[in-house]
């Protein structure tokens, strides 16, 4: 998946279109590592070419 942003509504009529900033795994991990250590990372399938990203980040005290 490429990093991208834009409107999302897919014609669902659930209200106004939402703005998303979609990041590749590498881009998101690099952004999170600026704040701490990634202790756990997982992805799960989504729709189309998208997937969910989940992280646990340990932030130094």
C-alpha cells in the first residue's frame, strides 16, 4: 500500500465524506519510532488494497 490521503465516502451516504491519511507500514512504523520503541506490531486484512495497522509503542519516561 502506498502512503496517501484524501476523501473517503464510497457513496455510502453515512454522512459527510471523511478525511484519511493512509500510511504504508514502513511510513507508520518510522513515525511511531520517533516517539518510542515499537513493542508489538500487527496488521489485519481490510477491504480492497487496505489493511488495519495496530501498534504498542513504549514511550520513554
